């Protein structure tokens, strides 16, 4: 099917061939700012492709190619292109750092969730009779994700020495809420009842829940502010682009013309 205004395959092939030969002539004058129409016409006359052209055809081809040469040679690196290159370079340089910061923040949230889950498990197990630290570690390992490796290593070394295994686990982890849980386990190993060793766990869990709730509220407010900014951005851009920028441009143009008129009158 051929639509109106669409080039046929034959016309497209002819246009491509003409463009290729024009580019051959343009390449000879690329970067030559002093090139003249007469020089271009001489080169066109010597080109095999234009041998069948008459004088008027050669002149038209030379003018067409000369206009293209002027456009090519007048092209230069503009200030906003340099600015954009710096912006994209900074974004490309900082993107891995921003990604690591984002992953660290998400990791922090995951650790908080996992430790709160540990606290819930311990609060349920500590009220069961005959429960010990090893059983608590086994349950924690089942539901662990981030801290699964140090907990599993502690369980493997538990028979060789409970205190030493917990101490090694405490040295491997750096998250303080979990460190406090391990210290409570060490206290329970020293023949202190499990319930007494974790007597402050419920208050700590409530504290971290309130802290997490407060951080979630701040995050929701921040997202709301970002959403409002994105929602008003099109209106602000339209207002600036269609009102302020044209008015400033007209004011500067009229000011420059007024100065020019005053200079000519003086």
C-alpha cells in the first residue's frame, strides 16, 4: 500500500544516491570556513556523477551543496551542550555511590525488621518452660535472612562452648540491637533464667516500633512533598516558559533597541 506523500522505492534510491555524492563533495570542504560557491561549483563540475548535468543543474547542485557546507561548518559546541555533558558526567559518576547509599538504607530497614522479628520470637519462647539459648538460636536461624550465616555458625560452635560461640557471633555482627540480644543470651548461658535475661526486651521492642513508626511517618510526608512538587512542576514550567521568559526576552530586546536608537541619535 502506498500512502499519499510517501516516496516510492525508486525515488528513495535516487535520493540516497544523490545524498551520497553530495556528501563526497561536502567532505572535501569540511572545516574549510573560507570555501566559496565558485570553489564548490568547480568540484561539482569535476565529479563524475554531475557530468550529465547542464550548467543550470550544476549551479543548483553547487548551491545546494554549498548551503549544506555552511551548515556543517557553522556547527560548534554550544554552552548548554557543555553544561549537559557536565551534568551527565556528575550523574554517571555519582550514580554508583547513590545506589550504594540506597542499598545501605534498604539494608538498614531490613535489619530493623529482622531484629524486631527476632524479638517477637524470643518474647514467645521465653515464656515456655525448659527453653534454652540453643533452642532460641535454632528458631532464630529458621526465620533469619541477613543474619542467617552468623547465627548458623554460632549453632555449629555451640557445643564446643556456648559463651565463646556467642562471643564470636557478637564480634561478627555490628548491629547494636542484635548485639544486645546476644549479650542477653550470654547472660542466660550463665544460669540466669531466660525470662530474667530478656526482661527489657519488650520495652526495647516497643521503642523500636515507635521509632520505626516515626520514620515511616517522615517518609510518607517526604513522599507527599515530592508528589506535590512533581504535580505543580508542569504548571510552573508553563508559567515560566510562556509568561516570564517571553516577557524578559521582549524587555531585553526592547531595551537593546532603545540603547541602539539612543546611540545612533547621539
